[in-house]
C-alpha cells in the first residue's frame, strides 16, 4: 500500500512539473485567402465580413511553399507579449468583495 501511494505521488509530481516547465503558448490558427504577403508579414482575409488578420513572420517561420496572394492558407500562430505596462494599483489593491468578506469573517470580533 505504501509503495502504491508513493508511486502515485511521484507520478503526480512528474506530471505537474512537466505542465509547469514544459508549458508553451497556446497555438491558434486562421484560415483564408492571402491578401498581402512580404518577408515580415502575411495578411489573411477571414469570414463574411472580410476581416483582415495581419500576422508577423520572420526567417524562422516555416512554410510548405512560398505563399502567394490569392492562395487559401491556414496560418498557425501564438500570442507573445512584447510590452507590459502597469496602469496603476487602483482596483488591484482593494481586492474582490469575496476576499473582503472572507477577511472580515476570519478576524475575531471586538465585542464579546
């Protein structure tokens, strides 16, 4: 019984460590005809409203063939932050209403 419990703990630890250290950005995709393409970007037109999806690309971007305007393609991409700007501590310092209620109920009252 001890061996089984230890094995389960070790297996869970290994699974979680892989999820934490091996985690990568989620992969997204967009499909449609190419409207514009050059060495630094590709523009795909998507849907009935003909939304323009402009996606950056570089020399590391893999492609089966050289993309051409008019071709229907599926582009796989990830979202990467390039800049994070703090906008002040207004609401972040206050906490949520649930946190405030939990803190109030956890603290002992001043009256007997």
